[in-house]
């Protein structure tokens, strides 16, 4: 009789929803401090750490449920799946944020970026060219597409090393 093996999709969905929920709380926290449009190294750093912790935790839980075994491919599936589910939740929150909660978010972000470029010593023409190029990426469709792409790519990158470290197949006991 074959025993029930855990499904990578179930773990990806559960831990992706967890990471998505944590991300929504983080976005709302940034919004409450009027920092939701600024980005920066600290925000990126916190996001990366949160993502890595949840991806690794999801892999560990999958491995436990699978009697201590997890192949490299299963680890990648869990990690990329977690990132994709969390990315979808994050994209939905971002669209809600800029469409309903703070419709001026993109204008605030553009003005913040303009100030940063002025401080960096860019000329007026350089700033205008950068701002014009940025407008092409501000459409909801482009944000959704790039959000999904980044979720998959970064999920893959976040999963590589933990999947290699945590892998244990039944043949290499």
C-alpha cells in the first residue's frame, strides 16, 4: 500500500498565503508611516529576510511531512510556489493601495524619486528622461506582469541554496 506523500502545491499555497499576509501587514505598516512609496535598502532588506525565512520554513515543514526527505526539485517547487502565491497577494495589495487606499501613491513616488535624483546631482534633462521612462512601467498591466516575473525569478533564487542544503533523498541516506 502506497502512503500519502505530501503535495508541494499544498505547502506552497499555505506558506505563500502566510508570506502574503505578512507582506500585507508590512505594506500597511509602511503606509501608516507614509513610507509605502519610498522603497529603499531597509524596506528591501526586510522584504528579503521575510521571504527567505518563510521559504526556508515552508521547505523544512514539507521535509518533515515527507518523513525527512525532500528532493532538490521538490524544494524548488515549494520555494517558487510560496513566492508566486505571496507575489500574487502582494500585487493585489499594491493595486488596491494605488487604486483605492492611496490613489496619489504613484505621484508621491515620482516626486520622491525626482528629489533623490536632484540630490544625486542629475541634470534636469536626465531627470526628465528617467521620469518619462518610468511612466511606461506605471501601468497596472506592466506592474502585474513584472510583479509576477520578479516573484518567480526571486522565488527561484531564494530557493536554490536552501533546497540544496535541505535536500535528502531516500537513496542518499
